[in-house]
C-alpha cells in the first residue's frame, strides 16, 4: 500500500514561488490500476516522479507498506519493489536490449522469456536482442523497450509516465492490451495519461488540476464529470 500525505512541491526563482503540487493526500491500494489525468501543467508527471523519488517533495510524507520512503533514493525504492517508466526513455550507448532486460529481471533470460517481453510490446526478439539502446533507435522503439523492461522486472508497483508518448497509432491498441494484461496481475499500476482508452482500463481515475486532486473514482463516473474541452482533447488523442 502506498500512501501520500500532505505532498506539496514548489519551485522558486528570484521573484516568486510557484506551487506545482498542493497538499496531495491519497492512498493507492495494492493490486489496483490507477490512471492520473488532467490538463497540461496540472502536476501529473511531477507527482509520478515524487512517488519514485526522482524529485523530492517540498513538504509531506510518503509511506510504502508502512515504511517511510520520503527520503529514499530511486534505487532504494526500486529495491523495495517500485518501478518507473519515463515519458522520454534514456538512451544507453553500449548496452543492448538483451542486457537491459536481464538487468531488469535480475537473471539471464532464455529466448522464450525475452521473446515474451518484447512481443508483448510489438517487437521481434531476433531483430532487437543485440541492438544497442542508442540514437539509432526511434523514440517509439525506446518507449516499447522500456515498457518491456518494466514487464521483465515484475515489480510490485509500476509507474508509467505517459506510456503512449512516441507510440504510433498502429501500435496503440497493443499498448492498451498490455495494460489490460497488467490488471490481471497482483501488481499495483499507476499510469499518467491523456488517452481515454487507457483511462478506461484503470480501476480508479485520478484527476489533477492546478496541483490538486479534484476528483477520483471509477472511470465511468469520473470521465463523465470532466470539462467538455478536456473530454474533446481525450477523444482527439484516442
């Protein structure tokens, strides 16, 4: 169980202080899939990064399974079972797809296992196993490999920051299927997204606006309350 208590985050310059998150209180129950949505600039990605420890909150407390993890590094949180997939995946020159999948799973994978992880994201293992994670891969390819890495890690809590970013329209339905499959596992999943199809796959949709949680509940209940302009955006992205 992941609990956020009074989580706030602000940045300052010489003239003013900007509050990005304002006193966020929320509990993520084990085994459920949560989708975080809201207008651009509402604090969605910032909240995801705070949960993983990439960003430290200005105020507040984060506990995971009863342990205070507020001051822990991303590595320490990963060792506790948290996993994070960035909106813009990092490139690692010299590291192959096979290497990153084995690092994620913590063991040497056989061809069947590797093929399972890569085919789940629409990639052929034979074509990608020995490829390096460098600038020869497209953004979409890197995004798929990062999601495959998350699957290989089999973490207790997965955080996906806009997983649809860089995914072509022909591959998007396959991505939706991945998150449908993840719901059948015991892991807790937190997905930051604007995509209506992904939001509908969640057990709980959380709406952020101006740094605050303004609504949370079942997809069919929450999506019907969103402003028409935002619903139109969701459908355009669908």
